[in-house]
């Protein structure tokens, strides 16, 4: 290959990697904008509390149901196809809010949530392992943390834009509120489909199109994965990570209103924004620290710290509990990508199926514990806050097991343990 051809190929791959990074930002923006607008949109459609809860739960259902189909798609057509399909699926789901508003039909609302959840599942199962495999295996966990750090940045923008849209929409008469809120959903759908089109037309590195050999069945992957104790431990850790996240964020506002004097619903809502900002800062600091500290060691420290802070919410409470919620969000920041990356790091050809099972476990954890609207949770908030502490403690045990396994495999220095080694590997 000539030098000009090599430079041209390098530029094409640089663009594809940049697009993958943009995908994480758009993904975070759309997910949080969607979530911010769901409640006022449901109120405009006069949905009752049970219907709103069902629509939120259906999002998790779509996330779970799409996991195995997403694995099959990426196995037979590659990671890139999964990213394109994920954005397309999410975009089509956003368009369904228009008939939901026009006809005031609840099943359109549910269908939109189902497709949105499926789209997110395809994105998780395609983009995460693709980023992890676009480089040396020794630095895969750190690479995934860098990519995942972009999601909450987009999430903050989505949250702020959503709040501005809600404020503007409520200036309309009540009868026009649903139509006013439909426009942002339509815009999300258009952006998602346009981005899917661009990704489809750009050339990606060969790993993005890697396919399994004919005759290989996904059930064979399941059998091999089940026989790996550390991977199965990772499944449990991912599930507990989502359980803790859903409880902590879902009960943050009720906690402020119930136990901290002076909080109004509006001011209590700011804790979600502060928690999201803390998550961004945590991911930036945590990812930077991975240049010098083994990611699994860092996971031990972050998960252990989150366990202590969430326990303090129950046993100390008050304004200090609010600080602990934000602090726990900081330490929760690197948990998901680090658990995910370390669980798939050595899977090789089993990576796609393994990623699907991890996302399936995450969906089960989020769906099973989508409890903020349940009476028991809101009536026993401080007791429920003990559950995240136990989840983080279990993740700490997983991280210790991973570190011991890596030490036994690679000697006294685990992968990614030195900045110089990892930097040279990436170069």
C-alpha cells in the first residue's frame, strides 16, 4: 500500500472512531431528553400513575427483549450494523409519539417506549464491545470508560434542553401541550435516523464488520460462557449495579422532600442534575486515573466508597444524606463500564454473546427495581437506601475476585497496571 493510500485509510478510520464517540454523546443526549419529557407528555395525555409506571417499565422490557436479537445481528452482520440498527430503532420509536399525541392512545406511547428500549439495547451491545476491541486488550477497560464518559455529558445537555422545552411548552394551553411536546421527540427521531445513515456510509475498521463463521450457533456461546465463573460473577455485578443506580436516583427526590427541611419539588429535582454532573466528574477523574492505576483496583476503591456513602444515607440522613447521594453518584460513575469491560476483555469470539448477556442482566436489574413509584419504596426510603449499599459491597467482592484472577494470570502486575506499559501498547 502506498503512503497516500495508508494516510487515506487512516483518515477514514479516524472519522469512524470520531463518529463512534459522537454516537455516545447523541445517545446520552437523546436518552435523557426522552426521559425528561416523558412525565409531562404523559400528564398531557392524562395518563394515570399506573400507566406512566407501565410505560417506564416497558422501556426496560424492550431493553431486555432486544438483547439476544442484538447479539445475533452483531454476530452475523458486525458491530457497525448493530449501531445503525440501534439508532434507527430508537428514532422510529420517537416518531410514535406523534400518533400518541394526536389520537391520545396509550398503546402508541407504550410502543414508543418499547422501541426506544430496544434501540438502547442494540447500541449498548454493539458500541460498547466495538470500542473495547478497537485497540489492545490491555487498555480495553480504559477505552470503554473514556467512551462511556461522553454519555453523561450528552445527558446533561439533554436534561437542560428538556427542562427548557418543558418550561416553553407549559406556556401553551393545556389542550395543545401534547402537540408542543411532540416536536422535540420528532427532532430526536430525525437526528437518530440521520446519524444512522451517516454511520452506515462511513468505512469502519475491520473489527466493526467481524462476523461469525457459518454453522456457529449462539447456544454454543451460551454453554461456554456459563462455564466461566468470573463471567457469571460479572453478570451478577452488572445486575446489582443497575439495581443500585435505579434505587439511588429514583429515590433521591423523595428523600429530599421527606427528610431535608426546606426542599421544594423544584429544588429537590436539582439533585438529579448535580448527581449527573458528579457522575461526569467521576468518570473523567476515574478514567484519567486508569493511566496509572489498574482499573480493577480502582473499581474496588470506587465501589467500596459508594457502599459506605449509601449506607450513611440510611444511618446519618438529613442534609449529609444529600451530600452522600451526590458523592455516591461520583463513585458510581466508572462501575458499569469497568464491570462490562473487564467481563468481556478475554472473551474473544464470545464477546458479542457475552455483551448481550451483560446487557440483558442490566435490563433485568433496572426493570425489576424500577420502584420509585411504588408505595413501599417511598414509605421506607431510608431502609430502601440500604439496598444500593449492599449492591456496591457485592461489586467490591467481584472486583477483588477479578483482580486476584488477573494477578494469577499475568503475574504480580495486572493488565493496565502501569501507565507506561499501557501507553506503549496503545501506540
